[in-house]
C-alpha cells in the first residue's frame, strides 16, 4: 500500500500496515525501515526473559568482582610509590593547579 505521491511516499505492508520504506527528496533517496515486516510484534515469553535477566545480572556481578579485585590489587601495589613524600607533594600541587584552573574557568565564563 503506497501512501503519497510517486516521488515522495511511504510504502506500507498490505497485511499489517507496518512501514516498509519511504521515498524522499523527490525520489533521490529511499529510507528502508528496520524492523518487523511480517506478523505483529509479540512480547517475549516470560521464561526466556527471566533467564536473560538472571544471566545478565550474573554477568554484571562477575565483571564487578573482577574489576574491584584488579583495582584493589593495583592500589595495594602503588601504595608504596604514592606514599612517598615527593610524590605526595607533586600530586597535591597538580590537583591544586587543576582546581585553580577550574575556578578561573568558572570566574571568566560568559554566563
């Protein structure tokens, strides 16, 4: 089923009425619709959705455990380096410079 003119129209499915493609800009471009072209959309069954939610939650938990374990080990190893007096002074100067630059940015913004 074609809705519109020859060079500017929307072509729809004759059975369900879903959009198949659109002809635009005097026929220069065709935009293809991505999605279902046959049948009506149905929600997924509850068993597959529940299984997917549990699997996704387990995967998220596993990634969190791996990330936090890696982060804790890295911080533990860097503790000796970061606790040196020279490194601490350098870090304080660097963070102070960043904070002061943010202050200048806010002070001189045009809002």
